[in-house]
């Protein structure tokens, strides 16, 4: 049965799911839920995910929220290659370790930059250089931990092959890049890792998944209709 994935590619977790499903030839229907237009608050979407957040999955009568849970569900249901979520106990634990760590570090700090540089201006609120500087400093600290703890001198987070940990990491790090923060500059180890991840995923698929976020600066200067601005303000509260 073809699964339905409810996604908005502005979202890091949604991009991870999109890339994973495409790369592994998982049959799915792309259900576009536009966050900036408030589609996630609709009654229809609420029937799929009562939390009213993307991503979400619908597999027949079964529904699932939370990107990590969905990635693991897809990897098991479609028996994807072992390197994504290794059967080896210790390698799998290393993937789990990164997936547990990233929420309040890499993802949170990257989101703070995105909110400050893109969403706040979209909502017609004043831009705060001080808040941005603080967010960049926090992300730099998290990136140092990422390199020293998780990447070290390995090609990928778990040895010689790409895993779900690398996939989740790269989509998170592309969020600040789309906002104009080149976090890979002056970080040769991180830049080389990015190139390996892009190669493993496929450059065309990587570009397709990140096209929207890499052009998000254009969106930040667009004058939104008042009703959409209100949706953005509400989004900032969720």
C-alpha cells in the first residue's frame, strides 16, 4: 500500500523524510501542508495528526506523527538497506544517540536563526541583530560538539556509510544556510562531510529537497497578505 506523507519542505524533518523515501524508492503520495498558510491548523489535517504539526504519515487507517518515529517506521516497513539504521547493536545505538541529542542542539539553534531572520520579518515584527548573534553563537557551540563528539575523523557519523543520523543532521544544517549563514565556511571537516552526504544521497535529489529553503531569503522580502501574516504570527506561537 502506498503511504501518504504530509510535508512542507521548509521544515527540516520533512526534508529528511522526503529524501529518505525518494532515495529508497518508497512509494508515497506527497501531501503538501503549507505551514505559512496555516494548513496544519485545518480540521482535515487534524484528523491525520491531532498535534497539528508536520510531518505526518498515513498508512491506510494507521497514522503517525514525529519525524524520527516515521523514519524508523519506513525503514522497517520497507526493509531499507542496513546502513540507514544498522542492525549491529552498537552502530544502531550511535544513530539513536545522535537522534536523541540533536533536538535541543543542532535543530533548535538552526530553527532560532530561521525564525529570527525569516519568520519574524514575515510577520511584520522588528528584526533583532542581537538575537541573531546569540543564535549564531549557540549554533557554533553545537557545531563544535557535533564535530568533536559525533563526526570526529570518520566519513560519516557511524563509520563509513551514511545513516539516518547523517540525513537528519544535514537537513538541519541547511536551514541556517538558506538564511544566509554559511556554517560550512572555515570548517573543512564539516564541508567535506556535507559533500559526502550529498554524494550518498544524490546531488539532484539533495538540490530538489533544499530548493525551497535555499531560496527562502526571497520569501522574507515578500509582502504577504494580512491573513497570511496572521498565520505566520500564529505559527511563531506554536
